[in-house]
């Protein structure tokens, strides 16, 4: 039995943050946007900080492009009708030139419209992402830590893209359709006012009835997808992860049938939701046909009565064919509206949760406290009767007395899940204590400016992020002026000397996203090298020897405690006890013997030097013996 198993039961998960941005599934299928969706959509669009002048320019360019198409249709119709009368070439006037002009200008203006609209949308998406980043950065640590990484990535990525697409694929087409429709109806009305009224009625039919039906179908499809797709992915994941067990128990076939049934149900829901969309498309085509037929009927009558010249009959009949090109984009625009509304709900939910967290954090202190200049001996971190825990959760540890100065080396040992990592986060000023006192040079660190605290206290957590960039740049996260030579020395000190030599480009080698190209041990040591690069005099390390073999872990911990960092104070959490003889003080955390229940807070059961604890703690001695056996087994395995 290993030491890790002795002192490390399975850790509990941090408390789930009630502000998790997962969008709740609607309980009922609603044909229109809800009040919450409309509110969220308005705020999300407001946070885009769109340049109105650029958006208006995009509308003008888009309208001019569509107007060129309509004008091309009208001029071409007039030219064909007039040419059928076989007049002199001079009588045709500038119509052939106008056809070429409108044909070319249509493409040019459409290109300009897309260029300006996409630039406007991308600028807005950048502004929204910046606002989201700032909201999360100002939020309390417990709020951010409670968020699931996948949810945050989805909000920052696809959801913001969906809100930005609303500008290009919904607002812009709607504005162009409105302006162009009014202008076209006015133009046709000037030629013959009954034809203008007929075109207006048909455009309203296509531009209102069709999109409303499409919105209903899109909402049904979206809500059905949210419910069914989530359940389907859950069942598929369960089958993939538990395939061996299901196969042995004879339940794999039944599980596969259940997945297939769920997929069929999702398909039926999508097909059912597609019916209103098909009706909407049919409405658009029917409206265009009615406009052409209606104008033909009234136009023929007008020509017969002499109220309209025959050549203009072709114009009022063929122009609607081009005018309905603008309204045909309103169906997809309504679909985008529904998608963007759902994305806006999730984004606004996350932003409001972060803002509420920041507001609650600043309720106790209107402005960050300023840290005084440290003494000649350096920064001093002091805890007395400290109780720690996540906000909204239970107190996981209490009655913690701890001192950390420059040159002082402290180790904390104890079972996993007992509160050691929470204690480190509290000491670093990321969490507010649940009781007792905690000061950094006389000031509560959670009430001080984060940058000032970070300049004196450096925390390396187990789940710290490794960036998709070079090894050198990952170390420069801690200190921006790290040279390649310094980076190599830091890596060798962290036990990555051989790994560094094997890299094709040395410290300039690119690391995969979130260290996907590294092993667990290499990732931990890279984070350790980053911590060593930080200029903070007080260093808090969470399990620096995790994912390393026993001998390597012991050497690493020994190096951290004996490397002669006289300008630093070191506090490390570790499961390895063998290398703690170099620590000035070892704190053993655990539950009191008289404590009852799993929720009882832990505390410091024993404290002293490595040798002193061997004399007073039987558990400590037994854990050391287990580590000795593990090392012997590793040695035998290595030599065999």
C-alpha cells in the first residue's frame, strides 16, 4: 500500500456554482421569443458597441446593391418591351448602357456591403468578448472556479459568434428589405398606383407571415434539439465509456437500441419542425406569384383602357421578381434571430453572474487596500485561527495557525479532499476566509489589489493553465523578461533537463493546447518552473511531485527545500514525507478524533519538524514506512 493511498482518499469536487452558465432547457415549446430572450438579446447587442455609422453605411450599400438588381430588372424589361416594337436604335436611348451599369454595380455594391457589415460585426464581437473577459476577471475566484471550462469556451466562442452573426444575417437583411421594399413599391406606384399597392400587400405577406412561421419552426427545432441532443449525447457517452461493462453484462445491445431510438426521436422532431419552414418558403413564392399575377391583371386592364403604355406593363410585371429577392432572406434571418437569442441568454447569464459576484465581493470594501512596504526581512504571511471553505459550501478546515516568512520552509501533508488546496487559495488571497484572521504584511490579502498580492505571493495550482505557445513564453507568464538561458536553468531545476534536450527547438518549441503534447509529470514540472520564475518572495506550491515517480518526486521536493532560495519563503502541499527532513516545519492536517460525520472540518493535528513528528505521530511513521517499501519496489522493478 502506497503513501498516496494512505493520506489521499478521493477528493470531493468543489461546490457547484449556482451561476453556472448552462442554459436551462425550456419546459414548453413557445412559438415566439420569450421576454427573457428579448431582454438578453437587447443587452447582448448593446454590448457589441456597434458603430452605427458603419452599420448605416452597410445598409446603404446593401440597399443600393439590391436596388441595382431591381433597376436592372426594370430597365431590362423596358428594353425588351420597347425593342419588340422595333424602333430606331436611337429611341432606345441609354437603356443598354444602364443595363451594363446596373449589372456591374450590383456586384460591386454587394461586395462593399459584405465588407463593411462583416467588419462591423467582427469589431462588435471583439468588444463583447472583451467585456466578457473583464467580467470574469473581476468576479470572485469561487465564481470563476465553479464554471465548467467547456461552457466558458462555448460562450466565448460559438455563442458570441452567433450574436455577431445577428448583425450580418438578421438585422442587415431586415433593414435592406424594409428600405428596398418601400422604395420599389413607391417606384412601381409612380408608374401605376394600383400595381404599387398590390406589390406592397404581397411584400408584406412575404416579409411578415413567412418569417413569423419560420421563427416558430426554428424555435421548435432549437428547443427540441436542446432537450433531445443533450440526452442523446449523454447516452452515447455512457455507452462509449461503459462499453466493456455493458458487453460483459449483456446490456450493450439494449443500450444501443436505446441510443438508436433517441436518434430516431430527434430526427422526427426535426422533420416536424421543418414543416412550418416549408410553409414559410411556400408563402414567399406564393406572394411573389400573386404580385406578378395581380400586376398582370391590373396592368392589362390599364393598357386596354389606355391608362398605361404597353411598354410599362412589362416593367410592373417583372420588377416584383427582383423585389422579392430581398424578402427571401428574411426566413433565414428569423432562424438566425432564434439562434442568436439563445446564445444571448447564455452570454448575458454568464456576464450577470460575474457582475453579481464582483458586486458582492466589493460590498465589504469599496476600494482595494494598499499593501505597506514589506519589512527588511521581506513579506510576512500570518494566519491565526483561520477557517477556510468555498462560499456557499461548508467550512473544510479551521483553527489554522501558520506563519510564512522569507527563508522559512513549511510543508503541509494530509489526505486529499481535506482542504489543503482550499487553504492555499485562501492564503494567496483568492478566497475570503470563513473565520479567523489572515494578513499579508498586516493587510487582509483578499481585500488588497490582486497585482500587489501577486507580486509578493505566488501560487501554483494543480490545474494551472499551460498555453498554446512556446516553452519560453509559458515561463514568461510569470516574469516577462525571462531569457532563454534562464528558462533552460529553470527547467533543469524543475527536473526537465533531459526533456529540454530532446525538444527539437529547445525553449522555442511550441506546446500543444493546454499541454496536450506533455505527460502529466512534464506538465507539473513545467508549472513548477513557471513558479520558480516568478519574482514573488513567498511561493505556494500545490503537489509539486504529483504524477512523478517516488524517487523523482523526493528529489524535486528536496531541491525545493534546499536549493538555497534565501530570498524566498516556501510553503508546499505534498503527499511525499520522505523529503521533508529539510522543512523547517511540517503541518499534518486531519480530522479530530472526536469529530463525527464526513462534513466535520479538518484542522492541524500535529506540527513540528520531520524528526519530531516521527516521535509523536504513529500515522506519520507508518506512512514513511510505506514510502520506503514503495521505493524498494520501484528499485527492484527498475533493475529487473
